[in-house]
């Protein structure tokens, strides 16, 4: 668990150093985010989904995890409606409170803490194939200068590079077709840039922008982090109890739901220019707060 956190911290620190030395500026940070969004992430998701065990998506663990996501998302949306917040920022706030860092942090935690890296696969698929395309479609509508038709709204996810990469990987996995190594190898090489580019861009933004907590209202940040680290794992645990999960599965869904906000939420926020500081600060604070939360969950449930 600590190895996973340490790896993320080192790469983010490298991004901060690049910004401090004026090697990478704000324009460079946006370029890193764009490369991750348009090229590296789609390649990574395609190669990851090629070998997925799709049958695990329908396990009881996913039901509990979905319960946690639904509860936190509904609370965030209710607060946004009461405050009459802008649609795009509401989407980013919802992702901050319910979208887990299942990739570069969830994988090592699943391996080192839960003993089975495959436990994280259903969450990755849920987020990549359902939650993220839905959020991107709504964001496309929110930033469009003209009113979009229903057909354009429905087709927007199919023109988003991240969604397309995920869907292509899923289709290949379902078909059983073996993709030649001449195709897979360069895609894996390009996909290897995704997580480092996200983390470096995040580190640059931390150094060049206002310090975490100073650019966002404390109430907004506290709500997003509190929902992510407290309400979501508690809700997942309760749902897991109600559907009769065993102790090992309850530990898994609780720990996975307590993962911090994913770094790609910041990339998406930057891409659409909505809630960027909230995404940045929620990732930072929830990543720090995740350590005692996950440790406490393991101590209580293991």
C-alpha cells in the first residue's frame, strides 16, 4: 500500500520540480494533459481491456461498489441543485466524490493489501465503460456554445478518444480475436505514457497554481473529500452486508471504495476547463487522507 502511494508522490514531485525550475510552464502542463487525454490514455485502456475477465463485472462486489458510487453521486448532485451550480462544475464535483483511483493506486493496493490484483478489474471496467463516458457526454453538452440535438449528445461519447479506446478494447476481448504483437506493442509503449503524463501535469499544476485549499472554498473541498473517503466506503460496506458478501469481499469493496479521487479527473477538468482547482485539490487531499482511512479499514475488517 505504501509503495503505491510513494510511487505516485515521487512522480508528482518530479512534476513540481520541473515547474519550479521553469522547464515546464502552464502551456506545457496543458500539453501533457492533452497527450494523456487524446493519445496515451486511449492506448492504455485498449491494451488493459484486451485481457479483461468480463465475467467479474457482474459479481456481488460490483453491486456494493456501485451502491457506494450512487449514494455519493446523489448527495453531490443534491447539493449542486440546491446551490444552483453550473452543470460542468457539477460533473467534476461528482467525479471528485465518487470516481476512484483504480488504476495506478488501486492496482498496487489490490495486490499488496487485498492479495488479488484482479479485484480491481471490475471497478476499472465500471468507471471506464459507464461512469466516464457518461460524465464526458454531459461535459460535452455543458461546454457546447450551441444547443445540441439528442443524436449529437448520444454520439459524442463515440467521438471521445478515451471512450473509443475503451470500447475497442472491450469489443476485442468479447470477440476473442488475437491482436498481432506488431499492433499491441506500440500501443503498450504509448499507453505507458498515460499515468506518468497525468501525474507530471498534476505536479506542475500544484507548483504553478495556488496552494491546495487556497483556490477552492473549504466547504466545497471538505464535502468532496468527505464523501469520497467516508461516505462512499461506508455505503459500499452497508450494501455489501445487505446482499450477504463474505468478510473478505466486504474488506475488498470497502478498501476499493476508499481509494482517493483519480488523477484523470484533473485531466478531464483541465480538458473541459471546469472545476480544475477543485479536482486538483480533491486529488491531493484525498490521496493523503486515503492512507489512514485504508489502514483503518484493514485494521477493523481484516
